[in-house]
C-alpha cells in the first residue's frame, strides 16, 4: 500500500463556489454586472477544465478574477490522506471538511475487457456518518453527524476527475493513449458513507451538476444511487427527469433476517420496499440492481435463496451476490464461492438473473467492504 500525505491541499474559509447551482452562479455574476456568457465560461472552467484557482481562468477579466478570488474558493475540503491499493487499481482519499468532519471518496479503475471500455468510477459519500445503523457497516456504527452539502458532494468527484485526467495526460504523453481517448471519470456511484436518499435534495442537485454536458458531463446512465431502501426516496427518484440507475441493498429475503442486520427494515419492510421498486420500474422502465451481500449462515442457505427468488420473481432486476469480505472482529464469515454459485442456481429456478462477485484484494479498506466489487457489479 502506498500512502501519500503531501498531495496538493485546497483549503479556504471563503464560501465555496461549488455550492452554487448554475442559476445561482448566473445571478451572482449578474449582480457584478457581468454578461451571461461569463457564467458559462466560469462553469466550464470549474467543471470541465477542473481549474483549482480563479487566477488560472485567463479568459475571464483580471478584475473579475480578483473579485471571485476575494469572495469564493473552489471547494473547501482538505485532502488529509491518500492511499492506493497495491495493484494500483483503487485510490481512496480522506477529506476533512471545514467543520472537521472526515469523509472518504474512492476512485476505482477497471481495465477494458473484451466487450467494455476501461472505466474510472468514483464512489462518493453523501453524509458524514449515517443514522441507519446497519450492523455490517463501519459508518453505521459511528452514528449520524450531518448531511453533506451539494458542493461537498461534487467536490469529491472534481478531485477524482483531476486525478483521473492527469493519469490520462501521462498516458497520452507516453503514447499509450490518444488525445481523443481523454476520459477522466466515467461513472459515479453514490455508495460511500451515508444513505444518499436521506440527503435527497443535495444529492439530486449534485447529480444535475455532474450530469450537465457543459460541465463534467457524466451521463445519467453512468450514475447509480445505492440505497438501503428508503421507500419515499425511491418513489420520488422514480419521478425525476434524470434517468439514473437505482441499486437497492436487500441483503436478506425476509423481514426477520433483514431486520437483524438492517434496522431500516422495521420502518420499511420488504413488501413495502419491493412495491416501491415496482413503482420505480413502472415509471422509469429501468432494471433495478439488487445488492445481496452473502453472510455465511446468516442469509446464504438454500431456504434463503428460494425465499429471495419468490420475493424478486416479478421484479425487473439483476441481483449481485457478493460474498462478504470479513473485516476486523466482525461476527460475519464469508460464504464460499461454491455455496455462492449454489445460491445463484437456486435463484435461477425463479428466473431471477444474478451474478456472483468475488472480492478482489482490498488493502485500503475502501468504504463499507467490497466497495470495489459492489461498484463493478452495478455497471454490468
Ligand atoms: S450500509 Fe449505508 S445505510 Fe447502512 S449504515 Fe452503512 S452507510 Fe448507512
């Protein structure tokens, strides 16, 4: 594991310009007597070109750059730690926010395979801590601290975008990639710290900014929101005009088993959750990803498989079966690959499609366990 602590730090007590929607940015520049196209230039400089300083935006007038520098920063998170996995496929950054809260963001690199291009996926956090208390999750054990702002969410992607683009540039210089293949971040998954649907408005605003073709321009179909099942949030998401993907962490086929590890199930039991999923499919015509972390003896028996098959048989979905990566002194053990395959063939009897995702070595403790594999599963 490589640990790099002396990487560039962006820190400021000024208001972060990343908190402004495009409309607010326009209004702010208007009050400074600036024409509309200046807001477009500024937006592009921040989100497309990834500028970290107003002074570098030389297409803006010197006066405007001065005013912006006096009033705004471009993000307020401080990078306190950056780690890379031994195989260089995954980077995790620990950010400190102005009020001292710490959050994590992960960049995962996937090589091109026979039928897909290489990808760079960012996993973002939406809350500091989390109120939902899933027993298998380290964040859940910390309790809830606060929601992240829109700017704090987009800043995570912007930072990783700069990293991803600088890697692209190095490859272009080395002649292993052409300029037309400049790619940066290709996918974003909302499955870091916190429950995204519990911070709905800020999450959606961040998605709109990330999706803006004049900014970073991440396609809606390359954005996935992962929830433990907040029913009102799923119903609301179904009616949004941005066609993003939905992943639901189910992890158990019946209420009794699910409530043991996911307290949220007492508020929104499985029947209600599946109904909300059906509604999402009906409104969006999109398949849902069902995440099912296999916990040895807890939710991986043939009985659990057949119960799961019955629960999901009428839902347009794809199940990702993820044998848990045991961490620290937790009570859970990992389901063997053979047993995972048996679970999969039991599901097949109900015509429920699934994939078994074995963990790859994660040596940087990237998020709530198996993050890398869960993210990969969501993209296939
Ligand atoms: S798994 Fe997600 S929802 Fe559950 S406690 Fe962890 S961060 Fe919160």
